[in-house]
C-alpha cells in the first residue's frame, strides 16, 4: 500500500464529481518528478479566469504511478489534459485520455500520446514517438527518429495529424487512419523514409535522398512534394496497415525530376505481385502505361495489359513532366519504350558461389561447387555446373541446367520454362499459380533417381521426361481443366503419385507394365486407407489404356473418373503392383459407351440463333439416368449471357420402350448472339453428366465444346467483295461472281454460285495448298482456311485454278485420255501457256498429243474401229458399246479427224465424271510478269528474287508505271549488276551473260552476234532482257518458276522456307546490309516483252523460232 495525499480541503467550489475530470487537479510530469497543480475554476471560464498553481512536488515519482488509492478516490486517469516534460536522458513518457503536451528533451525517448489531441516533441537524439488516437502534432526534432500515427481520429472527426521529422534520417509511418482523416507529413532534412496510408495525405520529403512508400491496395489520396535530392517513390502491393477500403492509390507528385540522375518511381513490388506478369518489361506488355495530359504525365497500371480481365487505373500524376523525358533510370531499369532490360552475364568459381540475376535475360554459369543461383525476372539461362546446386528460375521463361550433382531446381513464378536435372539424384519442383495464359513447360530429369513435383492452376502444357533411374513424379494441385501433362517415364522403375487435384489430361508415353515395372499411385484419390474393391478400372481404348478411379469403390455412389492415359499399353499386362496394390477391372471401350451428346461442331453469329444438344442413350429398352448440364467458364472463351445464353440443367431421363433401340432426349436449347464486336472464334463449353451411363471417354461425364464463329459475311445476288477480320471468319459469296480477300485467322470461305475468286497478299510459296475434290485448305502462318465453291485463288505471283472448265482442266483431261496419268508440272504449264498466250486451240493441242511418239506408236496402225475401241478402253476404262462403236466409226469414216474425236472423248460427260477428283486438285498458273522479273533477277545478279523486290518490280509493270524494258534498264544500272560487270568490254560482257544466265560459255557465232549488237548500240538493259527471257534460260530455271516463284528471305538473303509449306529450297548468299540501298535490286526493278523484238530464247543460232521451244522436255509425254 502506498502513501496518501489529501487534496479535499483545497477546493473553493468543486461542482461535484471527480476533480480530475472537471479540470480542478492536474498532475504534470517534470523530468523524474510529478508536480500537483490546482486550477480553481477547472474547465469553466467565467468572470474570473484562474491559472493552475503548483502546490506539491513529488520527487522521483512518475505521474503514471499515482492512482486513486493514493488520492482518496480521486482518479488521475481522468485528467483531461496532461503536461509531461522529460529529462536530458532516455525517458519513457506516456500520455492519458486528454490532450497531452509531452516534451522529451534530450536522450533517446519513447513517447506515446495515447488518446486525445496531443502535442508530442521528441527533442534532441533518436526518439520513438507514437501519436495514438486523436489528432496529434508530432515533432521528432533532431536525430534519427521513428514517428508513427497508426490510430487516427475515427470516422466522425475529420481533423488533421501533423508529423515533422526535423533533422536526421527519420522513419515516418502513418497508417490505420479513417473517414475524413487528414495527415500532413514534413520529413525535414536527412535521408528519410516516409510510409503513408490514409484518405487525405500531404507529404513534403524535404532535403536529401528520401523514400516515399505508397500502398496500392488502398483508397489513398496522396499529394507529395519530393524536394531536393534523388528521391524514390515506391508503390507497395501489400495490404499494409489493414482497415480502410482497399481501392487503388491516387497519387499526385508535384516536382518529380525526370531523366538520368532524376527521381525514381519504383514499381517493382507492384509488378512482381501481379499474377498476370510474365517477367517482361511491363511497358512492353501494356501493364504500365504513360499518358500525356497537358503538361503532366499520368502513370497507369493495368494488371493484364491488353487482356480483358482488367481495364486499368491511374497510379500517379507527375506534374509538369513530359512522358518523353522519362527514362529507364526513372523506373528501376524498365525503359518506357518497352525494350528489354539488359541481362546479367556472370560465372562463378569452382567454390560454392551465390549469384543473383536481375530483371533482364541473364546468363549465369555456376561452374563447380555447391552454388546458389537465383535468376530473378527475365528469360534466364542458369547453369549450375558440377556440384550440388540450388537454382531458382524466378519470373520469366527460364532454361535451368542442373548439371552433375544432386541439385535442387525450382521455379514457382511462371513462364514457359525448360528444366534439365542432368546427372545426379535431383529434386525438381515447379508451381504455376499465375494468370499469364497458356505456358509450355518442359522438365527433364536426366540420369539418377530424381524427384519431380508439379503444381499448377494455369492453362498450358507440361512435358516431363524423367530419364534414367528410379524416379518419382508428384502431380499436385493441377486443377485447371485445360492443363495438359505429357509424361515420358524413361528407364528404371518409376512412380507417378496422383492427388485429388491431378490433371484431367495426363498422358504417359512409356508405362512399363508387369512385375518390376512402373507404378501409378492412386492412394490419395480413394476414400479408404487400404486398397478396396472396385476402385480402379482399366479401359482398353485401341492401343491405349485409360486408368479410371472410383473414389469410394463399388460400395459407394461416386463414379469412375479417367485419371491417366497410358499410350501403347495392354491393360491385361497391368497388375496390382503397377497400381500400388489396387486390383483393377479390365474392360474394353466398346463395352462401355452407352450414351453420347450430339451438337454442331461450329455455329456462326448471324447464321441461325440457337442449337439444341441431343442426348442419345444407345440400344436401350428401359433406363433411368440423372442428367446434369453445367457450363464450364474456365473452358469457355465465349461469355454466358453476352455471347450466348445457356441455363444449367438437372433432371431425370426415363426410357421405357418395347424394342431395344436408341433413345434421343433433347437437352435445353442454347442461344447465341450476333453482336457487333470483332472477337474472333470463341468456344462454348459445357459439361454433361449422366448417372449410371458411360460416354466414349469411359466415364459418366463428358466435356462438350462448340465453336462460335465470328459474325458471318454473306454476299448478295450480285458480284460482291468480302474481306475478313484478323479473327476466324465465315465468308459466303452467295450468288454472282464474288471476290473474297484473305485475312488472318482460320477462315471458312464459301464462294456460292458463279465464278468466284479468293485473293491472298503474298507469293504462292509462302502458303501450302491442299487440294481435293470439292474442298481446298490453305495453310498460312496464322491459320488454315477451308475453301469451297471458289474457282480462282489468287496470289501475288499467280493463280491457283480449281475450275473444271479452265484450260488447265482441259489439258489435264487430255493427259488422262492419252497417257492415262495426271500431267507433270512442266507439261501442264507448257500447254496452258500455248493456249492462253500463244493462240493455240484445244484441238491443236489434241492433235499434238496424237502426234506424240508414245501415242502414235500405239495407235498409228489401228483401223478406225480399233481406234474407237482403244479410246473407249483408255479414256473411259471400258469397252465400246455397240451403238457407240458404230456411231464413232461412222464419224471417222465420214472424215472426222482423230484429234476431234479424242477431244470429244476427253471433254465428254462420262470422262469429266471419271476425272473430277483429278481436276479438283487444281493447278497453279504462274503470272507472266512475276516470271519475267524472277528471270531478270537470275540473269542480272545470279540469285533468287527477294519477296519485296519481286513484288515491287512486278507491280510496277502490271500497274503501267514502268515497261519491262525500263525495269531491265534499271536492273542493268543497279549496283549488283554494275559491280559484277565493271571493267568488262562488250566481248567480256557477252561472256559474262552466257555464263551467268545459261551456265555455259558462248558458242562462237552467238558471241559474235551479241558483240555486234552491242557495238551497234544495243543497251545493256536490252541485252539483259533478251538473255533473261530466252527459252534456254527458262528451261534452266523452270523449277524455280513453275508452281510458284521461288524467293529468298528479305532479311537474311537465304532461300525462304515458308512456316507452313517448308519448301526444300537452295540456300543463297545473303547480301551485306552495310552496302548502300542503290547497290541492290530489292525494291527498285521487272520484264514482260522486249521493245525491239518479240520474246526470244537462245541456242547456238542466236534465236530459235518463237513458235516452238528450243529444248526438249521428255516429261511432256510425246
């Protein structure tokens, strides 16, 4: 029990109640002493105003130690206003419920204002001050102080807290403020760190290099002046401080200094916490953007960039800053132009090293020793080398090599990673918990007994090769239905452990069945501890086995679910040991399937507006099944309620019919909408479950997907022009001669009636066209088009013709009639050109076929009846009927030419039907102008044309901007040609032309002729044109012309290989990119005719008769 102080006799007029609460008594802390003060009128201010009077000093007593027991029941804790003054030493000073004034003076003081609107002064030295509730004024004074105000005044007040750092390197923290709270922070001088969270914040960082930390997940409004020095504004993505409403920060920076050496806006924490970030520069992905607004720059954040999940929001406004002034140094190394952050190249030693990469694409070699390597962000190459290494890939698509040793390799932050354990007993762990879209992950265990753990909730493909050794694979939390896991177990007895969240799409390529083989451990999938009855079913589906698991076995109500597909495995060879002790039941797929769902594979916006899925129970008399339909959002790209309307369904289907047969039940109709948005092909996905029934996958549940194509475009009754979008389109020409312009995506093009054309914007060899009767597919780098009822597919360098009435079709039928084969490319091209460009008729070509040595030797001595029978057998594949034989024999006897009869058989309805598939494959007709320009390239510069140059010069001629002769002149004046013939006289020039164009030296008379032409004034361009367009040159280069112009890649100069066609083209030397543009013929030259004479070709007599080729193509068949 302490001492007593009786103050009851000092009051003049106490108004009842506790005198501390009424303000009559105060206890003031002065240093280590407590001073008792009396205020005669307390909190009342009437006619007379009294000041507090000190009546007693208690030495060495803290005011906080005095209680009501010492004061006859008067409670000092009810003191409304307390004044406390510390000493020059380290004091601990605590206020009360009132409005306190606490001065720490010297020493490293600890001050807590508690409740009330306090004034708290730290004074000199390194103080720690907490304001508590109420609206406080906190002044740290000199020294490295820690100032905080974490309570605020409450939602009903709306006052202002003021925190002043003063001199020194201070830490100032404001959090947990509410309602209308306002906070003013004046950091003062020194390297201060300010952390604020509140509704209305005003911050002045003052002098020196300071740090301002703002919290993104709050509804903060912060106005900041950075002051002098190089300051850092850091956006924190944590939920620091709690309370309040979690919105997005709204910041306003008054004096941000841009450029090198300027202030820093650090977004690293925000970006790294973003589950959509793929490790790239966030400016490149659109997740951080700069927008110029007048004289200010607005910094915005969009978590998924160009995606649709987030629309983005404003982070900060940088006042009086031009976005173009901001550089990578202002953003932690992220350049606003989106360029990649430079990577780190580092090598360790033969000892145990610790190496950490940066934001860029790093290359780190640990070498020998037990190294610790962290890739951090970026697409890194991390090579541990020898030793037991610990490597973490971090963000980005990393390539991790463990090397020799027992390594621990991890990557938990996304990316399309490749991990190779190498030799040793390695531990490999990956987790995919982000939303970056499909990722491709490859894991190789290598030699040794490895342990691999995979966790993923993201879409994509995981490919695992466990390699040699007795390996263990854990597949955990792979809950995303679109995740595909492909496993190669490799050598050794391997074990695959499945959990309740194992993937729906698991394929194992080389499962070894039988004693000592591989094991699939399903223990975690069943409800009983020990292996029960009816838990595992093996379904033999062709050469593969479906491993199906029923969690509660034959005694429970759950159904079988497919957990893995074992490729090229026989179910009968799998024993209990292969299934961790579970005894399987073996069935065939044919015995299981009792039910199916039927839907259209594709529906199109604007074509119809609904479809009805049909549920068919197969070969039943009586059956009862509970059917549920649920739409699967994660497997759908179309949005239920926006793109389509489908309701979940649950009901019972009962079948009762006298004879066994299929029973069809209509599921609820699904409507789809023709909106105006250009979205591309989307997918409608729904899951159907039918209890007690089995779908083709061996379970009672199936996932059904229907493609929803973009709004179809349909032409009218006239000649229409249709163009697709960058997405998958359906384009229908309807009536008339329509033209469709090819676009990106996988399109369906239906020409309709009339003669229709489809036009692409590149050369033929950049595509792959697969022709079949009635259907054509065009494989492009960005999709595959399906084409029907189109007769002409145009490319830059020619046309692919699928017209049964075309010249090529007629020549094809002649080949079949006469030679019983389809035409070779050279022959078809030759005869089509004879008819289209040389004025020959089809009957003239028919006569030429008859006059061919092969046909003439077979039919030349036949009588007319024998010739008729020969044609029936070879053209129609049958003998002549009596009436037909008599008719055609009489026609020949009356003077009908055999060539006319041959043409009649070839073009007759019966033969056209027999050759419909052959003709339906179509043929490519090379454009004459593009052919001429390609020949000019070879003759002038001895190489294939590049695509851009070929297109430019050819279009110059076809548009009428230049003649072919003018293009030849420009080729002759090009740097490539003039450099090659520099210093040559006319004779040497002719030698060069023979060698460069015809791959041979000149004959004497030919050389003399061309030298005389040059001496007489023939230009080099005219010489070049004549040599390039000759028949001998065409014969040499026909393989590069017929069937599409062979080109080189514009960038590399190497023979172009289409990403979809994969032509086997010869490499050519690339051109130096350092040479001036005028030295090349890439975008400046092309030929169709000679200005002086008709197109000529060369032989030893200078010119051959233009009516016949000067070379023999034995492939023509005659």
